[in-house]
C-alpha cells in the first residue's frame, strides 16, 4: 500500500486511521498538559489520563485488522501480514536483547554499562517503524 489508496478497503483504512491518529495526538497533549499544569488529584484521575492516549492506539490495531479483513487483493493482504510479522519479530528480538542489556547493566555496576530503560510505550512506534522498513523489502522479494 502506498500513499494513494487504490481501492475501497484502502480508502476506508486511511479515513479510519487518520482520525484515530489525530485523537492520539490530541489525547496525548491533553493528558500531558493536565498532568504538567493541572496537577490532577487521585489515582483514578491519573490512571485515566495515562490510559487516554492509549485508547486511539488500540483503535489503530482494530482498524488494521478491519483493513486486512476488507482488503480484496490477496497480494496486498499478504504483504501487510508478512511486513507485520517481520516487524513483530524485530521488536521481539530488539527488546529481548535490550532487556538482557538492562539486566546485566544492573548486575555489574563496575563495568559502567550505561543502558537506559526502554519504556514500553515505545514498542508501538518501533513496531510501525519496522513495518515501514519491512514492507518495501517484502514487496521487493516478490519482484
């Protein structure tokens, strides 16, 4: 799939995806603004603000699933699924290695291993970045 939707399923995908991503950006900035300047009181409010930006990202996963079900072109479906599988494998491999680096950095301070903690919310953008990298490679494989 490129930037110009070719069929109805791709158009639906884009028209569903962009509002979800807009909601994500808006909810993220809203939650950060409230936490930074509003000083919310109560654990429930803070938890709600923390979950708020994640809801559109869950919607993105549903939107991608709907696209895969609606896509009539078997090749496009295959490319998308294979790209997502490569990206999932990449995320699992990278986070596994990073986890071991973090663990061993904690246990051997004399080695001065400076490995930062990877926040889990970075896994979602990392996954989609790897999908973006793997998609042209999957397409190239079918040439």
